[in-house]
C-alpha cells in the first residue's frame, strides 16, 4: 500500500537514510536533513510503501514546487520487488499535468546506481544533463520525464 508518510514514520526514515548514506552522503545526523524530513511530512510531500504488516519498505519525497523527485530509497530487504518503481509511478501521478518532472540520480557509468536508473528509465525518464558529484562523491545526472 502507498500512503502519505506520517510523523510516526520519522525514525524509520532516518534508519533508511543511514542504509543509503554510502550512495547519497551523510544525512541521518545532519540537522538540515532532519528538518527537511519533518517539513516533507508536515506538508504532505512524502509517500511510503508498506507491506502487509504495515512495515515501511520505501520512501519517496517530492518537491512539488519544482516538479522534482527529491528523495527515493528502498530498504535493502525489499529491493528487487518493484517498490521503487511503484513509488516513482506515484510521483509521476502526483506531478502529472504540471510539465516536465525532474530527478537527480546516478550517472550511467556507476554500477551501484544502475538499479535506480533502471526504475527511472522504466517510468519514462531520460538523461538531461550532468549534475556533478553528490555529497558521497558519486557522479550524478539530472533526468527528465516529459509530459
């Protein structure tokens, strides 16, 4: 089930952030990131997918003002089960009709970024331009999905 992230999911979001810091850079202990999570939750701009027990499998944050997927992560034990794809499709649904949709993700040469790129490509995104290194020091690109 996909639902809005609720205040009680805050700790789970931080746990997920710790799981992906090797790819994204420091987050869980960064004050600005923690504040950003709370803002996303309070403004209804974050969605999660849960399993049958209600456990959060993945989280997606949107920047609706800029029509952008701001954050996406899937817990390690749930990867390969289309959780990320379903969350990206939810993002596309939420931002449809507002023009191009953007996401910053890993450059094509990065092996560790191929699963994320595959999800975005499957959902209609294509590389737009290089975006430099992320806080983890990995090369990134901006991808776009045209209406």
